[in-house]
């Protein structure tokens, strides 16, 4: 009798996970096509980069790269608590918000329990849930023909899907990859009706970009809803995607549970110092948000004028409908050959769309020029 392959020793739930597909790196496209002038509009990164103050703080921190980081992230937690109006005991730091989302799943989900999330949700939710062996309950999104928020979260349907076995409900506001959002009043009504036995995970990775859309601030509900955890990141508006720093704000008892299973040094010293300096540089955040506020509607108008309508978005990206999966693949290929990387979203079940990060004005202009060239030769 032959010995089993070592991979077969893993749990069934883990062995059947489809790995997360990241955006194509600039270096990979350069190797593939020999290009040198490449712009990346695929991963919702801040086109202005990191705050100069954050870069200086990280450079200074390198001098002690041989010393273990503060495992509790005391200084960053204090700065976050002061900025957010929360207590340090409510905070859990993560190696990106992705880490925090996984911690929530590991802490609260087991085989026999359930997690609810919306169709077209952030890809990490299904991965985190499946790894625990819990049951995923996927609620259909609002239809593409919906008058105000096509493909958005259907909160009434999500509430109806909650059962006594439901331990987590994941809600991204705004949602990635669609860009759609939920207004504060709708979320408040939802939170008021969710049973205390279910923890609502409100993923606000794009919070800084969404303030003007009426999304509200999930942190203000923590005092009245102990079964709420708000997750944010330094990867987007703060421009620190490479560092991997995120956090959750929750009831202290939830934070205590998360910190019990969190790896002791899950955020490194350079990231801790960079995040603390970035948090203090409000001018850089204001410039970053202003750029998106100006360029997102311009990009949406220009794409729609070319017959490529976009969904409503409160993030730093738009989801453009290209018409069919074949046309989306063809346009993506044409853009790559022109040195512009966008994000195909077939892995989200949205193969006829492309997600496009809002770049600097000149980057968006270059993107549109390449699309014009493609449209002149593309099949109808």
C-alpha cells in the first residue's frame, strides 16, 4: 500500500482552498514583455506613495532592525486610540487587515458554525471561513439592474440568512471589488437587528476615501453594539501596502480573544514606526483623498463615454463593465502590452468587468488613450 502524499494529511477544508490571486506586479510584467515604462492601476494602492514623514520614520527604525519589535505595538496603539477616540484595550494590530480578518475567523468559527457574507465580497472572507471548516452562507448581491447600488450588499437578505449558528457576518463598506457602499442609516438599522450571538465584522479598508459618500464611521457604533468589530488598514489611503499594517477596533473582550491568538510579533518595528508617522501626517491623507475625489468621477465619466460604464464607487477604484468576459480579457491584454496593469476580476465571478485603481491624472489619461486605441480595433 502506497504512502499518502504529504499534502493529503492537511484538513479537507484547507486542501480545497483556491489560493488568493494578487494583482500582477510591475516586475512580472517587465520580465514578460520587456517593458520599462509601466504603471500599475490594479491593487488600489495610493499613487502618491507613502508620506515622506513615514519614510523618514521607517529609515530611522532600520537602525534597530536587529531588535525584536514591541509585540504589543504600544506606541501605535496609543496613537490610534487618541486619533479614533477608542481605548487601547479595544485594539488589535495585524499584519495588514487581512491578518485581522483571519484572526476573527480563527477565533469565532468552528465546524458546525456559519459565517454570512455577500456575493462579490472581498476574496479573503471565503478563504478565511473555509480554512476553519465553518459553513459559508453567501447571500446574493443586489441585481445589476438595481437603481442605486447595482451588485451592492442586500442587508435585508443578509439579516434573513443569520441563524443561531451564525457567528460572523462580514460586511465591507465600501466593498471591494465593486466599490459599492452602504449608508450609515442602513447599517445602523442592520446592527440593531443582528442577534447578540453574531459578531458583525465591518471592513472599512477604504474608509478615508468613503467619508463623503455617507458611509458613516463604524467606530461610533462600538459603544452601543458590543458584537461589532471594525477593521481598517494602512495599505490604502496611507500608502503603506508593502508594510502590512492593519487593525481591528472592537469590544475589549473581543480584542482580548484576538490578542490571545495573534502572533506575538505580527507587525514589525519598521511597519509600526511607519504607521505611527503616517497617522500623524494628515496633510498627506488629505492630498490622497483629494486626488481620488477629483479623478474618480473623471475616470467614471470618460469610461462611460466610451461605452464602458462603471458601478457607483466610494473607494479609490472603479469597476468597469467591458461587455463580456472575452472583451474584458482582450482589453486587459491590450493594456498590459501598453504597460498599464489593471485587475481582471473573473475570480470574483465578474469576468466581464475590470477593476481600475484611480491613478494620478497623467496615469488615468494614459489608460484612456490605450483604451481608445483598443476600441478602434475591438469587435463590437
